């Protein structure tokens, strides 16, 4: 099954992570990793209700770390873990995180 995570920071500033040949991350590990990143990065809920959906966490983390974390080859291992966690929890073949647009699409 095709599996890609795309993180976009603007036109011509997209970072694609191909997970076709990568071992899927177990659901519980993915949730724990995203929760930990969300907390460590000081992310805030995006919704006025305070409820934090998984897609909101994926978006907030990308927003908090910024483009460099996805663009810089030195941070590639972190970015791959991010992509694997997002793919595991959102369970869609293609996930597009549009940071400036504040949206996650499938």
C-alpha cells in the first residue's frame, strides 16, 4: 500500500516522506511519541474547546518545529519518525500537512 506524508510550508516548499519501504510504527508507540513531542514543544490546542485531535497534534508539531526540521538532512531521522507516527495514527495512504493553511488533508 502506498504511504506518503507531505509537509508543506508554502509554494515550492514541500517535503515528502515515502514510507512504502519503512516498517510501520505501532499505534501505541506513535501516540506516545506525538503526545511527548506536543508537550515538549509547548504546543497549544488549536480549537477553542481545548480538545486536541490527532490531526491537530500533527499540524501543531510541524508548526512548532518549523521548516528547518524537515528540510535539513541532519534532522531527517526525526522527520521520518514524525512521518511514521502521523501515518500510523491517521491511517491514510497520503497525508498532507499544510502548515501555513493550518490544515491536514488526506
